[in-house]
C-alpha cells in the first residue's frame, strides 16, 4: 500500500469506502505531553505505520506532544500496540478504549495534523510551569469528592458536552471553548481557592493543562480525574463502584457520545419538550450546526435543523450561495450555540 500523504477523495466517497470495510474495529484515544523535536518527521512516521494497518482517526502532533483519537482494525490491534510501544516518544502510553462501538465506524479516514498545540487552550506556556500539574484522582476518589460538601467538582468541558452528561453536583461553566473555560473558571471560583478541587474532562488531556493553570492562578489543592470520563466508566465497572456520572459522555468522533449513565438528562433543541441526548449535525453543509434532536423532530425535518436549511439545501445553486453568504448574519438559529468540533 502506498503511503497515504493526503486523501483527496470527497468525504462521501471516503465514507462509502469506510462503510465497505466492515472489519471489527477498536476505537481508542490517547495523549501524551512529550517533547517532539521534529513534529513533521514524527507525523510521517505515524502516517506510514498506521495507514499500513488500516487505522483511521484524527491525530494532532506538536512540539509539546500528541493527541490521538482513532480506530484500529481488531485484527491489527496487537501489531498497532507493538509498534506504538516501540516508539521512544510513546513507550508506556496508556490507551483509553471506547466504552461502546456503534454500528458505524468512529472515523472514516486517517488525518494527522501538525499544530502549535495538541489542545487549543490559548495559554502562553512560557508564562507558567506547565509541568506543575495536579495529582490524579481515581474513580473511587472522584466519588468521594462528589459526596464531600467541602470539595468542588468542576466540569472542564464545553457546554454542549456537559449538557448531555455530567457528574452529580459538578459546576458546569457555560462556555463554548476550552480557551474560554480557562479564562472563566479561575475568575469565577475565587471563593473556592483553598478548597479541595477536582477537575474532569472527556479523556483527561484538558485537565493536564488546566490543573497546572489553576495552580498557577493560586488554587492550592487542585486534582484531576485520571483518564477522564472514559476511564471513569471502565473503573466503575471493574471495581463495582457507584456510577455518579449521569447521562452520556460526548466524544469527538462520528459517534458523538457514549452512554455512561442510563438516564437522558437533556432535551431536544427543536421542540424543547422531548428528552434527547442524541447530537446531529444539520444536513445543510452551510449550516452544519450541532444540535440535539428527538426522533420525531429529526423525522419531521428530515435531519435539518430548520425549515430554511431544508429548503435552501434543495434550492438552485444561486440561492444556495446567497444563503451561505448571509447565513451567519440572518439565518443561524438563535437557540444553538456556534459550535465547531475540536478534538479534546
Ligand atoms: Zn423534538
Ligand atoms: Zn441548519
């Protein structure tokens, strides 16, 4: 198989090809903050090895490390693991294996990008000690924090993530990006400065940076959930602990969420009455807004977020262009957040 430098096929074609490949896959994620001297060379090394194994996913590489969300054909998982563990930058890196595999693959292609940072946090890393991270909390310790009235649990994810699932008693900042979160949280919570604080996110990566940042801001007792909600679920099952996470854990792949608690805690954004924790992207590519939809509304609007989006999607090219041009100013539905997905 030739090295896949850039897959230029249209999305629909990639999707169709991926759907034909019905081999069972393992969806996993991992990250590591590690000095990478030459991210471009590192990227090529990953690309060559992982394309040959049929891996798909979205991976960010930077001087500061790697953040990977991907899937691997089950039959190649051993080879994949052996290869990863043999790389000096990755030896011993723990994987977070997805809680559930959907009927559709979690990714349709392999994308590896070199970035300035592996998570967009807006921080100047030279202005504080990024290695001064908080201690880890296990799932059992996290449960103790949740029950402890003296402790504060903070959700470090975006509002569209915490809307469908979060820990009992957690503080849930209403923010759209991690950058905003890091700005808002230290300012809002100064009354808790000397309390026991537990941070959590999807897979743990955001809390590595956030815990160091909070400590730099004068918070003395900051810890964070190791492996995030994904690993919490595994630990809860393995150790028979009570599950204190309600609802779904938002994930950054085609599945958009994995169930952790049984209950649905959010509502459909269209009718505002039926319960739903299923995310959809509006089928109109101009819009593509992320929203929660109940079965009835999705059926009634054919997967579009609004009648305007449905109509213009089938309109002549000229009209479509106009819609695209004025979408943000006039047509973006007010009840949805301006949300663009970013791996976290
Ligand atoms: Zn509805
Ligand atoms: Zn729309």
